[in-house]
DNA sequence: GTACTATCTCTAGTAGCTATAGGTTCAAGG
DNA sequence: CCTTGAACCTATAGCTACTAGAGATAGTAC
């Protein structure tokens, strides 16, 4: 009845690489699955569910440590969901902060690009602005994480 | 006349950590500066200018490899600035892509948070949505780089 | 001279994978 | 049954851009 997936099929099912799944197992995020006679990993439906949960949370930008916390919450259905909601709110706030930084960045980049009228490097507004922050509108930029 | 800065002062001047400057030297982004009798690094104005250029470009989100390219352009003032402008435009496009992804993400997170009316984990919309992408509005999310 | 800080080199750690090497297992075709 | 090729196994190293520490030396203030 229960169809078991090899790691390749599992990866395909959730849209990630094979090594990513092994990595999640290695760091203890995903329990070690059963193995075939030839020592190959076999994932049951529960394992696939957990893997999808992890991947989906990653796609929504949650860091792995937070996903760990979310999983242990998800494993206790009768608990209050306050903690889960708080985690999601915090994630939303993080995303908002990143958005603000990126938007400010975008404005400066656009200005740089617009102001350069071409010509030689000596007069290039792009190079000039990179060398001189006082040409920026923003008081200061936070370095974006990636 | 030329005032030389120790690495600590240099770090302070450009707003980064001491180790970051040593790192830039190590990867060949910043030339090895002169040294004091006691083997401590001493940065002249030109070195500080280059360091500020690097830091400012980082603050605007340019990756180190791109900064390498920008520096070698900046070192040839009589060249056309086409290449520099193209780099800046590409960076702007990258930022735009990241912005779009983040905005889509933000919408999903907000929806998740809004839909949960509290209660137990068993009925938590946050946990439920994380486990089931069909509850999302977006067809698919790209994983945001941080 | 003694304390305290800053600097030196070297190494390892961070997040979240991704890629490779060198070897086994599995499924299909003949 | 045998072979071939894909998929799997482990273990290790690499990626970006730093950051943190250990243990030793240099510089500065009193
Ligand atoms: Zn230009
Ligand atoms: Zn600036
Ligand atoms: Zn909830
Ligand atoms: Zn989704």
C-alpha cells in the first residue's frame, strides 16, 4: 500500500536536489529513512510530507533553525499556535526589513545608472558614485545579505 | 604629510571590521600595504580610497568579483565607461529580481499570518500552509538568497 | 617598568547548499 | 544470465563574504 520513494524520486517530488535531502538528514532535520536491502534510502509518505514542509518553509525564506522549531511545534497538534504565529510574524518583519533595504538600494542604483551620460571612465558617474558616498541620496546603506 | 592609518583606524574610517580588510588583502582585492618597523600594516590615502570604493560597492550589493572588475575599469580613466555602466545596470536588474521575489513572499507570509485565527496547532493556518503549497496564491516561489 | 590595547598569523566556523571522486546497486535489454 | 548505464552510496571539499578565536608580538600611557 505505502509506496516508498528512492531519494531521486523524493527529490523530484519536492523539487530539490538529491544532495539537499542527504544534507537535511545529516544535520538532523530529516529523520534517517528506512533502507533497501542494498542500503539505499527509501522514503515513505510521512517522510515526504516532512520534506515538503521543510522545502516549502525554505521557499518562504524561513531559516533552517526556525524550520526546526516549526516542525517541533507541528508535531504537537494540541498546543497553542501562538508560537507558530509569532515565528511567522517575525519572518514577515524580516522580509519587510529586507524589502526596505533593497528598495533604497534600487533607488541609488537607478540614480547612478541614469546620471551617467556615457563617455570615458574618467567622467563615469557610476565609478564616481562608487568612490564617493556623498553622491548618494541615502545617509547610509546597510549591506544587503546577498 | 601623508598620514598613514593603522588597520584599526582604517577600519573605523570606512566602517568595517579589521578582519574584513585583512580578508580583502588575502584575496588580492586590496594590495598589500606598507608595514611599520614592527610589521604592522599602514594605509596611505590611496589605499583608503580603494578600500572605501570596495566598501561602498559592497553596500550597494555588488559582489566581490564584480568589484574586482569595476576596480580594473576605474584604473583606466581613458577607457569608455560602457562596461561600467553595463555592470551597474545588471546589478540594478539583479536587485529588481530580488525585489519581486521578496514582494511575492511578503504577500504569502502576510496571508498566512492574517488567516490564522489562533487556537491550537491542529488548526493553525500557518502550519497548515507551510505543509501545503496549494494554499498559497503564488504558482511557485523561488527560494530567496537570504 | 607595567599595564592595556592593538596588531600579527593561522585556523576554523557561519548558512545552505552544491559538486566531485571513487565505489555499489538496481533495472532493462539481449 | 550477463552486461550496460543510470541511480545510488560515503566522504570530502568548495561556494560567498566575512567573522571569531588562539596565542604571540608591538605600541602606548602612566
Ligand atoms: Zn558611465
Ligand atoms: Zn552611498
Ligand atoms: Zn496559528
Ligand atoms: Zn507556497
